[in-house]
């Protein structure tokens, strides 16, 4: 009896090892195959797209390996009458056809290898399903953001065809068209910037420079905006030398400063501090704006997310600025976070290593 149990345990272990080896081999082969093809045709897709393609190729190789193995097994009479692989093969075919909601019902308690294979197929399908949902959401958001200014431009262009318009009305419509065109330009620039960062094609050229001087220069550059709103600027910057990409970090500080000015009411206050903290650098910017709800704080760094879509659209935002800022901070191995309460302003904190 003990020998039977030992034999079953050994068989189960060997089956699990073989299953893991087959999965690893096919997906690794798919990765190296596509990496070779990408280099051959000189194409560098975004990481999420490359992962999606690698997964498809890995699934195709897995399907091919299982199919060949079953063909050989059938030819030699090794396959029992009841083919336990048929549901898995059917699921792989549906996944290959683009149906990522497919799942294999795992009823293989007596066959550890097949049960493990079914579990792995379900896991891959779930990951592909999630990636497909993200892709569709991204396309939907891009389409919406681009369509909005285009609709405004189209509508006011038609309005200009009215010969009865006064010079003042015509000038007003032309200003709207110009603002919407600039907004559309910002959206496309942010999209290109985000694509470059995610595909690791953005230049990353760290050098030593005075971080406090950079932040101070950007605050002074935005002086017309905060003076127009009579905002009280409270600035405390310690002299700090940092090794980082100056151009990339400039985008982070610019975004945070402009956001604070944008959402701080007339006569409000903005506090900006820069201090060394436990061998790192801590940048904080606090405003007296309307604040951000706790639910929105969890999504504030997502692409295209807007805590107040109407207000952000009126201010000309694309919903990509904080996503880009977060990506740049992570490239520098730092962190960015927000603390806020409704009607109590918001505080954004960036922590970066000195080198």
C-alpha cells in the first residue's frame, strides 16, 4: 500500500515537473522567437504589446507541442479511450481565436499533470483577458479625448460660416477653435510621450545638477499664472545636488506646479518644500484647492483618469500628466503619492534617491 502511494506521488511529481517544463519551454521559446523577429525587422513595440504577442506565440507553440505529442501518442496507442486533453485543446483553440473569457473546468483531481495544465491555461487566459480589457479601455479613452476637441472645432467652424456674426462673436469662436486645437496638440504630445516612456525609447541621461535651482526656476517661470490668481506662494528649498535626468524631472515638477495653480482658487495658497530626508530627497507641494476624494486618490495616477472631468476639461487637461509624472519618477527609482481630503486641498509628495 505504501509503495502504491509512493509510486503515485512520484508519478504526480514527475507530471507536474513535465507540465511546468513544457509551459516554460514554449513561452520562453515564444519570447526568444519574437525577440529575434523584432530585431530582424527593427521594430520595438511597447512592453505591454510585446508581452501580448509573446503570450500568443507561446500559446501557439504550447498548442503545437500538445498536438504533436497527442498525435505521436495516438500513433503508438498510448492515449486512453477518454481523451482528457480534449477540453484543454478546445479552450486553447478558443483563446487563440481571441475568446479570452474561456476557462477550463478543472475536474482532474486524479491526474495531477492534467490538472496543473488546466490551471495554467486558465491563468494565462485570465491575464490575456485583463490585458485585452486594458487595451480596449485605452483605445476608448484616446478616442474620447481626441473626439471632444474635434467636435468643438467642427461645430464652431460651421458657426463661422454665418455671415450675420458680429466681429466680436467671430473673434470669440476663433479663440475657442484655437484653444481646442492647442488642447488636441497637448493630447497627442502626451500620448507620444507616454508611448516613448512605456517602450523604453525615451532618453534617460542622468547628470549631477542643483535640484533646488531647477524647481525655483520652474516656479518663477509660472509666475504669471499664480500672480493672476493672487496665489500666495510659500517656498522652502534646501540646496540639494542630485544625479538624475534634468529634462525628465522638469516635466514632473512642471506638471505638479501647474496642477496646483490650476485647481487652487483665487487668493489661495501653495506651499512647496524640498528637503533631504534619510539619504533621499523629498519634494512636497500642498495647495488649498477643492481636494481629492479617497476613491479618486486610488486612481489619480491612472492614464486618462480625471477626478473632475468637467473641471479638468475646462482647464485643458488630458488626464495623462500624472501618469507621465509617475512613470518618470519610477524610472528614477523614486515614489510619488498624494494625500488629500475634499475641501481641504491636496499634498503631492515625491521621494527620489540622491543618485
